[in-house]
């Protein structure tokens, strides 16, 4: 998907110096504006829930800009883009004399956002060890650098975090701390009545940037209104970009837009889930290697991979047995003492459901 013209947001125009704002008069947009207005007066942690391409980062920026923190930093962290071995250093910093991470600030994003807003995009991708560290930092434990004026925390997700808590892949205490106040960012199909306003907005942006304009005839608009928009407004921006490139300063007709939407739908088709655990692991490791480019990951990969798999395996098994360690050991095929040792070594939080 190409970058949209508004600096990775779908409703506002930061590039032209205009204040970012939501486009559209539909009920979902009106409700979202009201939520932003109310929450910008407070410093509570907020979780933005919505599909990819709905504009969650824009909503986070608006919460920051309309608050008393507007003059302080707004720091964005895309968790999915950070190799797991660098998450702690990225968020919480590292020793200044370290030569292993020369491209990272020794301060960490949390410290850089002090007094402002820290926006964590894709909170569900935060591994368990980083979730624990993050919670300690929020609680001001001595193990983390003390910050007199902590940043406001805004996180986003397109997953059901409550299910992640139930499965053991997301800490319940962290969920209660940063995810108890949800703001739902609607999909484009939920406010499709704003489609004309959005197209008009981006057309005006194109003119202000001296880019080729594009128009859609009535048949094309009818097709656009009936489309499901799996990529939401980001996908709409891509369609407008494509049409202005291939059909500059012209009117796009229905048959033409059908072709463009067919290509776009293929881009946003849901990937097929892996058929086996082996395929899932191979997919994850392929992505891990690709994140390092031409360089190799640090030595000791075999041990790290086994540990990465072992921790969620034990956590999910404990969750499935209601915290019964005897049943968990039998399920895993290891003895109970070995299980207890691994729980201690990995500092896994245990519980026991009362019957």
C-alpha cells in the first residue's frame, strides 16, 4: 500500500499545515469527535480499537494536540516493526556506553516522551517479557529510570485483547492498567455516508499539492459505495492515488473503477493461516531473519528460539488447565519439578482457579 498524502493518517492534513481533524458528518464520526474532546481533558491511558487503515494514529495525535500536553513530544512506536531483541532497548533505553546498539537512543522512547504522549501501535505484539517491564516502568519501580513527568500512554490494537488475556499471551494487570478505556475507531463501511466528503477532501489536497486531480462519475461512485473496503480509508487513498496516476485530470467510470478495486481487493486479501505449527514457526523465523536485512541475528539463536516457544507453551498450558501444575506437567509430558523449575526461571505468573 502506498503512503497516503496526509502523513499516515486518513482524515486530516498535517502536511499543508492545517490542524488535523476528522472528515465526515456521520454519527460514528460525531461520536468519535466527542470522545476525543472528553478524553483530551484527562490523562488516563487509552486503547484505540479498530481495523488496519482506520486512522488510529490520527486519533492518538488529536488526543495529544487537544490536551495540555500539546507542546510536549508525541512519540510513536510501531511495535510490530521492532525485532524482539531490541524492544526493551527501544522502549526503555540502554547504557550510553553500549556499542551494540549505536542506532538507538540510550534514553528510550518512554523517556523521550516524558511530559507528552507515548503512542504504542500494535500493543498486542508486545512480548510477555516486555509487558512485564512496561508495567514496572508505569508503576515507577526502581528498576526503571525515574521520570518526574510521565508520558500519557495511548495504545492501539486490531485484536481482541481480552481473548489474548484469556489465552495467557497478554498480562491481565497490564490490560487493566492501559486498556480499560477503549475508543473504537470505526471502519469505513460503518461510515460509508462520509465517502463523498473523504473523496472531496483528498481531491482538494491533490490540488493544493499540484498533483493530477481525479473525478468519479455516478456509476463509479455507486460501486465505491457498495465496496466492502477491507483496507478502510488507507485503501481509499491508494485507489485515489492509482487513479490520479493512471487517469490524470479525467473522470473515472464504473468499469475502470471495478478493475482498480479488483486489484486492491487482492492486495488486502486475508493471508491463509499456516497449516501446521512447523509452517507457523517457519513464517515467523523468515520474518525475523528479514528484519536483519543482510546481517545475521546475534549468536545463540537456537537457545533463544526454544525459549521463545517454551514460555508461551507453558503459559497457555497453565491457562488451559486452570493453573493446575500437575495437569500442566502431564499435558506437557514433563515432571512436576521440571515444570516448577521452568516457571521460576522464566518468572511466569501462576494462578489456580478455585472449583
